[in-house]
C-alpha cells in the first residue's frame, strides 16, 4: 500500500534539489521544505502529538478550508508564473 506521506517527502526533496535554477528560488525551497516537514511529521511524529493535531484539523469549519485552498491556489499561480507558463 502506498503511503501518501512518503510521496510528500519524495516530491518535496525533488523540489528542493531541482528548483535551484528556477526564479523565486526561496519560495520553491520553502514549499519543498514544508512538504518534507509535513510528510516527516505525519510519518514519524509521535502519536501523542499527531492525533490531537489531526483531530483539530478534521474539526475545522468548511470556511477555514476555503481560505487555505485560496492561499494554495495563489501559491500555485505565483509558481506557475515563475516558470513562465502563464504568459499574457
């Protein structure tokens, strides 16, 4: 069975390694580091810390997820623009 946390760690490491020549490099590195930290915490973090955090996340209101989704969309558009995929 595939562990999604491992996918996050692997893709985050690839982002850290291969984003050196890209514009807005610190933003790419922060995104990759956040992916690795999140995946590592969900994989190897102590259950005493992981369970309350996950229960808190699942108990949030839907509007909170909408704000997080808008922030992630903004980040995606900024990084796609940095790649040159969004031309005028």
